[in-house]
């Protein structure tokens, strides 16, 4: 009886394929799947923006002005940051 108990404790908790290791790997796998989905969505959005910029020069200017605060020679830009 004691031998069986020791075997079960070893098998379920201390082995490389034990419950604790399996649960940790499953949690890590789920986290990586969520991260993959987020990155795929980001890639999709960036691809759409890239296709828009290849078709229209005004889109390139809009992107540069919004994201990199670029300006024309005869204008000034004021950046207002809001506290969250």
C-alpha cells in the first residue's frame, strides 16, 4: 500500500509529465495562443495600411502626420496630451 502511494505521488507530482508540469504547460500554451491571435490581428491591420499607402500618396502623408508628428513648412503642430 505504501509503495503504491509513493508511486502515485511520484507519478502525479514529481514526474516530468506530472499534473503540475502539465498544467503549467497548458497555461503557457493558452497564453501563447492569445498572443498569436493578437499579433495576427496586428499584422492584418498593418498589411491593410501598407496596401493603402502603396495606392495613395495622400495616405502616406496622413500616416506620417498622425504617427510621427510631421508637418508642412508653413504650419505648426501643437500636441495636446491628456491625462488618463
